[in-house]
C-alpha cells in the first residue's frame, strides 16, 4: 500500500473541494437547510466522485489493516486535508448491515475527530442506533474499532478511542 501516492491524490481532491467547503451559508435565510440539502454532493460538484471514493477506500483499507504507524499516517492525512475529510463520505452497497456499520465506524476513527468532537459523538451514537435498529450486535465492532483508534485528546472531550466506546452507552 503506497500511502504517499494516496496522500497526493487526497491533496488534489482536497484542493478541488476547498472552495466548496468554505462557501458561506446564509443562516439568516429561512430556507437555508432546504437549499443545503438540495445541493449536489461536493465531490460531484468538483467532478471527483470516483477519485474521492477510491482514495477513501484506500485510506480506510490501510487504516484497518495497517499497524499503528500506518494508522497514524492515515490520521495525519485526514488532519492535513480538512476539505477532503468534510466532503468525502462512504457510499455504495454493503454485504450486510454489520459490515456497513463497522466501515462507517472505521471512517469516524480514521478522521480522528473533526473540529467539533461533539459532532463525532452524535455521529457515533446515530451509527450505533441505526445498526441496533437493523439487528446488529454493535459491541464487537465498537470494541474492535476502538482498539485501533487514536489515543490523543485533541479538544478536551476525550480520545477518539473513548468517543467510539461511548457508542455503547447510548441506547
């Protein structure tokens, strides 16, 4: 796995997404949420949907299968390329609800906290609730992903590992 090449791809995608990511949203407009929801996904607007999906898949595969050094490098890539982390999400078909849940949790782990970890915690809780609703026993995946998650408390709300484990507390 060539993380240097993936980092270069991510840097280009990040650059193409940057203006979209920093586009102002007029919160005084009463229809701002509807307008935001109706927008074309950022990767499609930038014309990089396929490339972004491939880069994200490669990053998450490396993160899940690599050692701590590889995982730390993936976390650094996400930290260095905020527009990529903001605008590139998981899409596609999954072999099972459990596989989708685990992959989405790995994505949260690899991002290693957004600018507001409260958003990450809400996302973790939502992922866990949705998976439980689909009949998934979330505990094995939560514990396994927590074990590969970051141990740095970036914003005083706990490490990514601890945030992911908090998915078990919320019913």
